[in-house]
């Protein structure tokens, strides 16, 4: 396999070493230096990948990134994190998250209409782009792929849009993660989860808030074995159930098609099963340590991979207006979430994560919740974000048909 980068795409051990090494540095930095703690280890991990890619040190696509991280690491991380979430407790504290998520979905759709009308003469296949990005910014990559195939959008447009989207995501996550540190937002919104994390005492050994939150905890070999076994079993059962339901549920009409998309979605099934285990087996799960730490580490590997495909050079050369198109949609989503969140008196954490679940999908939203220490919101944001996989395609199809894609 040929490569124009210093590390070739088929050099899996080198890419694994770089990924794990930089993630280790990101976590160390967050727990050691105040500047990194304010940025968060998540941003440090993402920026590292962005720099390494754009200096042609690592490739934008490789089996390690596309097959192993996306195919195995991400699915394993989700149940590990959800094992901390007893749905009976979560609903009492975060039951309104679905509403602000749906508000953000409407914001995405409205901003797609604005972006199309402003830039249709400057962006090739603008109607198709509007459809793809509406689905992507409500659900995720699943919707992007489905809509690009549905409207038969040219491959060069798909590639350019992907590049623009990836670079924008890097900027978006940076802004979103930084928002809680700004006084304006702290004064404008309540932030109980942020206050809870900040109330953790920071001793002399723990120089940053992150170090205090992730202080050393006792963990046994049995804990590690049980954590990985539970996660792997949940993933396996979930994928089998989703595949079975996806095959047996007919798609003869729109209603049945929606039911098929809901029950046949492996991540939604996985979320449901993991949260059922956490809720009904809470007495046993709580006795097992390490799930949150292991799951968080795996999520950091994923955060590194988010920054990998974002080529600044390709954006400047091939897709500047596509970047603006996507930027309008992201800003529209954020405005809807923050304005309506203020009107309906939502917490700052709910608003941030709802927007993240829309734009980045459930996994990135969960990653942010974990990196910020908002553990109680991981379960709800995973659920509402996964719902976006189902409704995103319908919103995107509506936009595509409206503009004649």
C-alpha cells in the first residue's frame, strides 16, 4: 500500500503507538497542567491528530482508524460507560434532554434551508449537500451515507463535503467544550453538573480538577475481566438482535420503515440493553470498578480519530464554500439550542450536550460528558443522540425533496 505520509496506512503498529502515545499525553496534560485542564484532554487529543495529519505524518484513512477504532473500540466503549447509568436515577434529573435535542433538530433543518438559499449558486449539488448534512447534523454518519446514496450525489461532492465537515467538527468541538469556561454562559444559564464536578476537592497531589476527578481507585483483575466481558457480551447480543430485527421487520410503508430503522439500529439496541443491565442489575454492577475509566480511555482513542480526516489544505483548495455551508448549519443548530434553552430554563450542560448529540452524534456527546465529568448525562445523551440516527434520514429526505436533489 503506497502512502504520501511519513507513516503509511498499513503500518498499524506505528499508528497504534502514535494514537495511544498521544492519548496518554492528553490525559497526563489534562491532569497536570491548568491550561490543558481548561482545554480538556479531549481537545488536546483531537488537536494532536489534526496537526499530525496536516503535516503529513499520519494518513487520513487506515485500517487502524476505520476498522479497529470505529469497528471495535467505539462499540466496546459505549456499554462500559453506560454501565454507570441507572435509568431510574437519570430520568429524574435529565428527562427534558429529549426536548432540547428535538429543538436542535429543527434548528438544523431551518439552517439547512437558509444555507441552501444563500449558497445554492456557489456550492455544487447544493440540494444534495443540504440533504446529507441535515441528516448528519441530526443523526450522524449513518444518515450521511444513507442520504448520499438515496440522492445519488457525485462522489467528488461527497468527498469534499466530508473534508469540510471534519475540519468544522474539530473547530466546533473546541468551541463547545470551551463554552462552560466563559463567564457569560455561566451567568446566563444554571449549571448544576458543572458545579458538582467543581465541588470535588483538589488536594496537593491533584493539581487540576481533572486529576481530582480521576483520582486513583482500587481495581482488581476480576473487575477488569467482568467489565470487558459485560461490554463484549452486550455488543455481541445487541448486534445480533439489531441484525435480526432489521431483516424480519418489513419496510412496506413509511411507518414500518421507521420501526425497522429504530429496532434494527445496533447502537440504539446496544444503548437499551446496556442501560437495562445498569438499571436492573445496579446492585451487582456497582460492585465492579473500572468500567468508567476503561470506557473513557477508549473514548479518548476515538477522539483522536475524529481529528484525523480534517485536512486544512483540502478545505482551502477544494471546499471553502462547503465549509461555510456547514458552518451556517452548525451555528443555526447552536442558536436554536441556546435561545430556546434559555427560554425554557435548561441547564447549560443539557444545551451543550443536546447540540453535540445533533451535530456530532451520540458518541461524541458521550465523550464530552465523560471528559467534563457530567457522568449522569451520559445515558440520556446517548439515547437521544441515537434517536437522531432514525429521524435524521427523514429530515434529510424532506430537505432533499424540497430542493429537488
